[in-house]
C-alpha cells in the first residue's frame, strides 16, 4: 500500500524538478540576451554622446575659423593670406582627438546679407567681400580623417563622418562726408538769409560775409558738433570704419578771398578724428561761394574709389549735407545715380528752411539711401546719429 502510493509522488517530484530546471535555463538565456542588449544599448548611448561632442567641437572650430577668415581679410585685404591665417586657426582646434585640417577651397569669401526672415544669403565672390564661408568636415573627401567611434570593436561601422558650414560677416565701412561750405553755412539758424549770429550784429553784412563762421552759433559750428556725434557712435559701436571729408561751394574770388568749387579735405582714414580736424580747419577761415552739389557728389565718389585707400571688404557710404539749393553744376540726382552704380549708398541731410528738400530726397532715392531733414541743430545731430547707428556690424550663421 505504501509502495504504491510513494511511486507517483516521486515521479511527480521528478517532473516538477525538470520544469524548474527548464525555467532556470530560459531565465539564464533571457538574462544573457538582455545583458547583451543592454551592453549594446549602452555602447550606442556612449557613441551617440561622443558624436554629439565631436559635432560641438566641429561647430566651434568652423565658427572660429569663419570669424578668423573674415577678420584676416579685413586686415590684410588679401584673400590668399586670409585663407592661410584661417587654416592655421583651424588647426588649433581638435575634433575627435585630431587637428582640424582645411584646404584652401574649404574657405570662400563673398557678400552676405541678412534677409527679412532672419536668414543669411551668401554670394561667393560678390563684392564687397564682407563675409567668409567655411565648410569643415571629417571623413569622406575632406582633408581631416573620419572620426573613430569609442567602441569600434562593438559597433559597426567603427568611424563616422561629420560636416559643418559656418558663415561670418564683418561689415567694414568706407564713409565720406560731403558737406556744403557755401556762404550760407556761416549764417545762423533763424532761417533768414544773411542773418548771422548775434555776436556779429555790429558788423555789416559784407564784413560778416568775409569773416570766419561763428565758432558756436553758425550753421557750420552746428555741423561740426553733429560730425563729432557721428564719430562717437561709430567708435562706441566699434565699427571698423574709414572716414573722409569733401566740401563743396563754387569757384569764386573777391580780392584776397577765394573759394574752390570742391576740395578733398580728408582722404579716407581709419583715424576717425582726422575728418573732424579737417572740418574744424575749414571753420577757421571765411566760407564763401555758391552751391555746386553735383561737384561734391562726384568728388565724394572719387574719394571712395581711390585705389590707395578703398577696401575690397568695405561697404561704401556717402553722407551728403546741404543747407541750400543747387545754384550751379551738374544735376545732383544724376550724379547720385552714378555713385550708386559704383556700389555707393548715398544718404542725404537737408539742413534749414532754405534747403531744397525735394532735390535732396530725390538724390537719396537715386543713391539707394535715406533722406533726413533737420530744421534745428538737435535734429541735425540726430540725423547723423541715426545714420551711424544703422550701419550694419557683425553677423554669424
């Protein structure tokens, strides 16, 4: 009786032990599979992080190289030298443990303009060469080899390629002030013809005509103040600017006094105090004659195109001021259009109630610029300040 009842129990224990063994075996297989999967997943995470790190390294290197290229071009005015300097900068950066090596063809110079939607359009080879575009890559046909993965014995493939494009623009500025130095610039701001500052009231009109403009209350003095504010703004903004000065009136001689139709008072200079010194010198002697605006525009154009001072990287800007109407010379609107054909933007400022607002507005339109009218000294200062503040600076994409 006992024997017959014990045998099935033993068989049941044996069958139960086999199932448990099979379950343990399946668990071990599952653990092995999961462990392998976890190791592979961990390797993927590590490799993904490493790729992101090298991506960041390449982005930093390409940005720095583009900035270095455009600054070097501005300083040397030589594309070959600028490329050499930029490639040297690139080699100072490591991407995936390797120096970044660029070919000369990886660096292009051209013109970049920001669009209304915020994007930057780069046109290779178009002047002014205000920008550099750098294509930095690792692997493929690039000069820098592909980056090896950190766990190449686990992952396939064991290396990866990267590419980044960076554009940097630095807006240099060549600027010429073209200012009216006809006889009316010695008048006060009352708007009355031949009305001189109160301090000159004891002298006759003829005496005042051949006297240097009043150092603080004449229109010329107010112009000097506004020119100084313009300089302050471009210095504060750290713009890389060269500024020149042209003044115009008419050819006129009376006894010992004479006036020249147009003069180059200051060629383009990176010392932005030079044009202020030149303007101050004009204010120490009588300013006489009529108003030949066209001659001023033509001479300003020549200053900006002077081969010894102009820069291939610079935006060209002419700021034309007049307090009167054209009394002789060529049509200023046509002369402004000619300047615009030479990539010169012509802004105009009409000063005082006697200025020809319509002509000055037409000149600005033909020159691709803006027209500002100033009835007061404060408005004159604000006009020059506004132009200085709107000159473009640096952008990077």
